[in-house]
C-alpha cells in the first residue's frame, strides 16, 4: 500500500463522518487508479470542491502540493518488488498452501523467538522505558498496530507512552524528541529507518529526523543491517524460519515479554516502595 492510501485511510477514520474532508478522502480513495492522470481542477471537480479547498486538503495530509500528491498516487500491490508485501507474501503463500501449513510456520517462528531472543536487551528496554522522560513508539501499518497495542498494555501498568498512526506526525514527534527521551521503532524489514537511503523510494525521501535525533533509539526488527545503523542505540533482533512475514504474531509475543519485564523490574518494585 502506498503512502497516499495510508494517509487517506487514516484521515477517513479520524474525520467526522460526512464532513467535507471525509468526503474528499473517500472520493479520492474510490478513484485511486485515476488520480495520476487528473489535473488539480479535474480532481477538485471529482470531489465537488474548489481547487483551493483541495490544495488545502493535500497539505493537511502531509504533501507539499498537488504535484507531490499526484506523484505518490499510483497504487500497486507490490510497487517496489518487496518480499514482505502482504498480497505477494501472505495471500500468495495461502494460495499454494493450507491454513495448517500457515499456522505451523507461525508456531515455528514463535518458538524460535523464545529460544533466540536476547533477554538482556528485553530487560534493558524495560528499564529504559522507566528511565525515559517521554517514550515514543512508532511503525508503519501492521507494525504501527503493535505500537498501539504496546501503548495499551503499558497503560495497565500506569506507564503512558506516545504514538500516532500518521507518518507525518511521527516525523514531527521524532524531530522534537529530547536527549532523555526514548524512541521505540517496530520495523520487521528495517525499512522504517532505512527509507531515506534509497533514492527509488521517492514517497519516503523526507524521513531524516530519526538519524538526527538526540533521543535514544531502539529498533525491534528482523533486519540485521538496519539494527547495525549508527543512530540505533541497540536493537532487539528476532529470527524467522522463512520469507513468510509472521511479525504480526511475533510482535505480540515480544511486546508481552517487554511489558512482563517492565512489570517485574519496575512496576512491582515501585508498588512495594509505595506500600512501605
């Protein structure tokens, strides 16, 4: 899924139903295959608004102008030949295998994570969560769902972390993070922290804040090269047994482990101190 679709879907989920911006986002999504060939006037007519309203909307969802917006509009399921693309990877696998085969790979990967994970780094992250003034957790798409899941899990322990699904807002928060803050990135492929190295990924070429941040950066990933980048303070690396993307399930296990260690190393200790 391209950046434009991601932003429009998020906007659709957050804008009041029936509002002008809701209708614009819905209309653009329904005509996603046509946008590359439409002028701003034609797109505005399609949405039933003026060119100035559409220009304002385009900027609101994070694009510099309509030209930048249209550049990101082509929708292809596997635009960059990415092996972790959901349609190519998961649905492609299920087309040739049974559900039982699929579940078996997930089970195998979960067992491998339990055996191979560096638990000292899990403990370090739990302590860093407690020591940091602000904690930000981010990812893209399925990985962002993990950040939100972790936000909820930690909330039960009165540890409140910050996240947002909007990629532009993520970039803003990363740029504003301070030296005593923590940025936790979930990225199975490592692309979240590597997009701006690839000139072909034009939709992502704005992302540079994470390289410049003074905050501590922790990456949860399957990609060893991304884990070794200079601006990554440390990484929690996990294995996979095949090219099949199972990180949506692996992340649930890893975040449970992180929160469990936070519970034992930080939360219980603080509760004991308060009761004394």
